[in-house]
């Protein structure tokens, strides 16, 4: 968010922003200095995720000021929402190709539904899932894990981020046995489960001896590996937000760090979604 002193100094005008976002180049606008163009890019850029939410909800203009009647006339919400998409997405350019046409239609349907029903993102919603793609050291080797978090409301109306689950190839430690030869026989109780040792020594296929309802708890495994020193967490490489707070939809938002008006936190994908929260999380 630019400071008040910066906003007083800039010569930014909304019509210029609109023209540029419509595809007219800076060179045709008789911009006197690169500094002025840089100021306009800075103002148009969505610098924080909360700023993205405010623009999506049509609560703030490009400068972060509350949307007023003048802004509504010059920039109605049906024009604001398309500016929140990554305009360099090749699917928006390859008209006539099925994948592109499908995406363009889905995007149009999404925008139309949001506008028609005045749909908003609750910035404290559990339907906002942050994916922190992180570098870790696993047995000293660099690996990537995806840490999924969302917000949790605690007492006194306080909010905190909590870790939901983790995913990554380092957790794919179980092999599937399709031969159905690995099992504990029904008569094992008569021998005091003496063959339990044989089953647990078969470390490559341990899950085949578990209940059919067994689901590995990778978060517990991750915490154990961190505590034991098997995994050392390094840093976050990229953050992607998965938003399912809009009923019937899922869209992704990530940061595009480029020196253009269409930059910052932008929508990179949108699709229909009717999955429950838990099922959606499993499929991420």
C-alpha cells in the first residue's frame, strides 16, 4: 500500500490506467518520464493478497481508497474483475483451440456469476487455502514439499493460520501390492500372531497389512521427521492461494513479479468445483 506522501506526489490518473489495461502501450501516451510510468505500475500492481481480496470484493480502488460513486462510473466491477486475471495466460490468446476456448468460457461464466450475485471473498474464510511450496533437506538432500494452511478462528474473534496437511514425493513411501499375497492369515490368532513379525519386516509394503480404511497421516509423519532431524525445513519458495470460498468455484491466485500494470497477485486459474472441503484438499 503506497504511503500518503507518495500518493500526494504522484500524477496518476484513472483514465490513463484504464487505457493501458485495455492494451494501449505507454509509448503512445506521451509519458514524460520513466519515473512517472513506474509510479503508475506501482499503483496498479496488486502488492499484497489482502489487496487482491479488497479489489475482488470491489471495496478499494487502485490506490487503496474505498470505492466511491465516481470510481463506480469509471470502473464498474465487471471491468475490475477481469483485471485481476493473469493476462499473459496463453489460454486467453489461443482462441480456437479447445483448451483455450473452454478456459475463456469458464472465465466469462465465473465473472458473470460473481457480478450477477454480488459474490464476495471472506478474507477470514476457511475456504482460502494457502499452499506454501517449500524447500527442505531430507537426509541432507534438497527436496520440495507443499505445506497447506488455512485460517482458524479462535476465542475472542482472533484468527491464526494452521497447517492442514503436507504433500510431496518424500511421503510416497508406500508401494501398492496388486498380487494380494501380502496379508495376515485368518488363523493367525491361533498362533499368537507369530507371523506379525514377518509382516512388519516387509517394510516396502506395510500398508497392505493395514485396514482397508487406512489413510497415511502425512502431517504427523512430517512433524515426526522435523522433530527427529530427518527433515530440516529451509524456506518457502512460492505461495499459491486456492480459493473455494465462492460457491461452486475454485480459483488459484499467485504473485507475478514483473514490471507491468498486470502484475502482483493475480488469478492464474479458475474452474467449477462441487467437492467438499476435505475431498478438495485431498485432490490438491
